[in-house]
């Protein structure tokens, strides 16, 4: 009888625990498990030994991961890091230094580094690992991912035409064109066909327009299918500020968007900041950590990040961090919250292109319509703007400037357009 009573007690306790667990699970709703949107930091323009960079790709990815980046696109020229590839150590030493292999072994271990031939001889080679091998050593759910990408490097009229394509399934060969504008259009068409063929989100963006002064504002405006370009590129040789005969990149942004919003009646371009990193050993050149995007998304996946960017839910930065960016469509107010640092001041300029009849006032393209030194600046559109965007400038220089007298900045996307 005592045994039966004990079994009955155990059954009652177990049933109670099961009922409690069932009630808890049933009480949960999808919204309880739904993550909140947050900011993810990433770089979308990076080069390695697979093209003209001077470091092993996993060493580069580890550099970004250790510095709290959440995503990285490796964008070597006209190639994806896939398949079997060996490279002569003599060629690697010319790009980097003779300690590069030792550092590689120290970080990933002797068993990971594959070489053949005799050290110091011409036949001494090292295998470049493809992304499908090394990503598993570095990626972590909800913290850091790698995205396969390519810098489609083309030319037309003797000028470079470079377009990045992020989240590719296979390499895309440059298509070419008789003019710069036609080359941009043709390569973008190839990217969009790739996106449709593989059923995946792909982000194309035009790189460094002022590199060799190859791409004009009119070119940027005319390509209807293009929505993204580099408003900041950390390479010192991309002529970010322009010269006496060429506008700065920011000025190009506003000229192109004025044309797109009037003559062409198409959405404005959105601005991306990137490193375009090639050099990882402290030498002069295009080093990492200079420009990035902050994307607001619920999930850290290529698809969700790209969808958020296509919706304009991101900003570009060379050092300034924004806690929040909002555009109230009803009140038509753009508001920011700056994550301020000690002993630092911030100036926010709200920049717009102003209407004039059915067109624009050519003297008010990219005009500063308001300035604020608040860490919570905001601007309400008056109805006379084609769009408005904000650029926040810090009193501090970047840790590693790419041009003289540079200050840390952040750029929001154009809003208020129809």
C-alpha cells in the first residue's frame, strides 16, 4: 500500500510539472520569441591575397571579428575565394613581409597552414583557403558572419568601372560597355539576373566614383537600377574631396539625386561607407577600419541585412555612432540620437535639394537647411525639399585618417522623397 501511495505521489508531482510546462509553452506567443531590431556593424569592401590584398583572408576576417564587426564581405577583384589555389611565398613576401607566414601559423596553428616546396626556394608555396573552409573557424550565430562577394572590376573609355556585388552564389564576369554608363548598366543587369536566377538577395553598389575620376554624377543618376554607391571609401587614392575640376563625393551624391528626383523621377541613391582595405601590415595605403555601415535588422543574416539596406534602414560611418535614426512620415521629421563620447562635440548638418517650380534651384542642390550641435538633432521638412539627409561631424579625427584634416562622420540616407 505504501508503495502504491508513493507511486501515486510521484505521478501527481510529474503531472503537475508537465501541466505547468505546458501552460508556459502555450502562453508564449510568436512576439515573445521575436528578436528586436538592432544595429549590426559591417564592411562591404575588402581585399585579400585572392586578388590584390596582402593578407590571408581568414586573418583579415579575424581582424574584423576581434574589433566587434558583425559582418564582412570579402570582395576580391573578379573572383570568389573558392576552389584550390596555391600562391608563391616569394610573391606574398613582396606584398607583405617575411613574417606573414609565422603570424598566420601563430594564429591558426601549424596543422591549418598548408605549404609545399622548400622554404626560401622558388617552389615554396602556400595554399589560399577558400571561404567554405575558413568561415567555420570564425563565424558565430548572432555575432559574426562572412558574406561571399566580388568586386566586378571592368573598364570603359579607358577608365575603371568597379561595382561590388554582395551575397553571390557564383562569380560574375565583367560585361563591359562602350561607355562608362553603359558598363555600369550592363554589369548591374548581370547582377540582377544573378539575383533572380539563384533566388537570393544580392546588394550591388558602385565603388569610389572619383577613382581616376571615372564616374560622373550624371552617370550615377542615369542608371535607374542602381540604388547604392560609396559616399565614403577609406582608400587614400579615391579623390574623396574632388578637385578644382571635379566635385567631392558628397556633392556628387546631391547632384545625382537632384537629377534622379526631377528629370528621371526615380528613387535617390543611398550612401555606403567602406574600407576598400588592401593593406594589413601597417604600411601606407588602404588599411582596414576606416569606413563601415550600421544596418538595423532583427537577424544577422545576409538576406535580412540586405533587405534592411534596400529599405534604407542603415547609415554610413567613418567614426560617429548613432543610437537611433528615425523618419516620421506623418510629421515628416528626421530625428537622430548621437552616441556621444566624452570631450567630443558634434555638428549635424541637414542637407536638402530645394524645389523650384517643377525642377530644382541649381544653386540650392545639396544646401545646408539647418545645423545643430545637439546630440538629439531633428529636422522637419517644409515641403520645399526634394529630400533631406543628415551628416554628423565629430570634433575628433579618425583613428586612422584617409585624407588631411579628416573628422569622424556619419551619413544618413535621403528621406522625405516621393
